[in-house]
C-alpha cells in the first residue's frame, strides 16, 4: 500500500531500496558487522521496515537475533538474481533528485525582499523647501543629523515600522534625501521611481546629466525568526525587522556610496586628462595647456576632495549607530560591503597624482613666464642701447 511521504521519508525509502539492490548484487560483502554495529543495524532495518512500502519482510525483524536474521538475509540475497547496474544508477539518481528537492525548500519565515534604490543626480538639495512642501510626509528625526530628511508616501498615518510590522508587501514608500544630492528609495516599484525623484528635482540645484548621474540597487530582507540581529549576503542584508532607524542607517551608507562613485569618476576624468598631457609631452617635449585651464583643474580637484570629506561626511559616524549597537553593526557591515574606506583611499591616491601633475605643470608655466620676462628685459635693454648709439651718432653728425 503506497502513501504520500515527505522528501525526507522518500529519501530514506530510496536509500534503503538502493542498499538492498546493491547488497543483492554482492551478497558476500553483505554483513560482516562487528558486535558493536549490530544494534545500529537492527535500528536501520526496523526503521526501513516501518517506512518503506516496498518491504514485505518487515515483520521478520520484530524479533531480531544476530545469527538468525543475518543468516536469513544472507541466504535470501545469495539466492536472488543479481540486479543490473543500471537499476542501481537509476536508484541513485532518484535519491539525488529527492535530496535536491529537499534542499530547495523555501524558508517561509523570510518575507519578500524590500528593494532599495540609490540615486545621485544633483550636487545640492534644499532640504528646507522640500520639507515644507511635503510636510504631511515628513518623519521627525531621531538624531541630530541635519543633512538629510526622511519622507513616507502611501499610508501617512502615524505608525511605527518595526516590531510586529513589516515594510515588505506594504504600500508605503520611504525616501531618504541628502543635502549633497543623493536620494535613497525603499520599497518602490520600477515605474514609480521617476515620480518620486521629480519631487526632489524641484528643489535640487546643480543637476547632473544623464551620463553623469549615478545609480545603485540593493535589497533588505526581513526574517523575524533570525537567530542574530542581522546577516549579510550577496547584494542584500537580512534583518529581524526593518524600522525607521534601520532605513536611516542603510540610506546613509548607500547615499554616500553612490555619491562617492560620482566623485571617483570625476577624478578618473582628471587623471585621464593628465595622462594624455604626459603622453603628449613624451612625444613632443612640450605641452600647450593654458594657465586658465590648469587653474580650473586645480579648483576641481580641491572641490571634489572637500565635497567628499565635508558634504558626504564620509568619516562621520551616524548618530543612530552611536546610540544603538544594532545599527552600528549594520553601519559597519554596509561600509565594509561597499568598501567606502578603500574607495576613498583610492580617490585620495588619484588626487595626489593629480596634485603632483598640477605642481609640475605650474612650475613649467612659471618658468615660461620667467623666460618671457627675461627676454623682454633683454629686448628693452637692447633697444635702449640702440637708441643711445643712434643718439650719439646723430650728435656727432650735427657737430660736424
């Protein structure tokens, strides 16, 4: 009589069946159990006899004795016809299939992932105007940080996301807007993203082109039964629950990361420009850069470094992370995940390369200017000498 069984019971049945087939093909190696292995063997046979629908001799093991039962099994298998190897292979494939199915069981405790999208499309946002025009959506801050605001769209009734509540599957959208131009969206659908970004663009200045705008995506998963507070994964972080402080903490790191990507690309452009100048100097022995262009590069390099350190606050710890070790764990994990420290070190190294080239080119331009002034003085002295000679010659002629 067949019955519906779980993947684990199916695995046990198929494994037992595979064992019987293998033993039937080689009865000599069937049983050489030691005295200590007999009880375990008895448990295995008994478990198989009660769980396998294909076993018909299950009642024979109710009164187990090492000599009697083993002798019966050896005699029965020695007289049974050998089973082809293909049957054993087929049985192995079935066992593996059932094991794979049991491995693919979905963890029902994990809620649907919460998409997180980070954008950097301007160099400055007027947070006061943004907050005034979206007062019903504004969420009061819980820290002293003033370089960002959090807005909630959807159900704007006062509520607390956290213990017992879940952002996944809800209609609420959370938007973290930073003064330096980054916007981080939580739980937005792809077709709704542009609508929320337009709300910020109305109060943004220094808007970037489509090629310069930077974007990044991430995921947050909630699992209330998680043994630890958080676990990291590939392009996602799993938390017991996500609340407003978690949104602020995750948003701060993603906002810094996507903005840092923009500044790194700006510095990469300057490095490429100086690389072309150096290659031209290698071929021609000179360069044609004007002093105004060089000064513009100096200002661009200095402003980029200042923006990364001051505006982004790359080395300032989040107030929420200072207050609660749970959010400090998230903050430190994400900074390590997005390699903020390493990327800034690379940016700083590139800026030093740019600074070295700027200093070198400034010295060349200064030498050019000095050479020009020296030649101008020589020309003036020569002109004065010629005038003096002409005046002496003229006076001599008139005296005669």
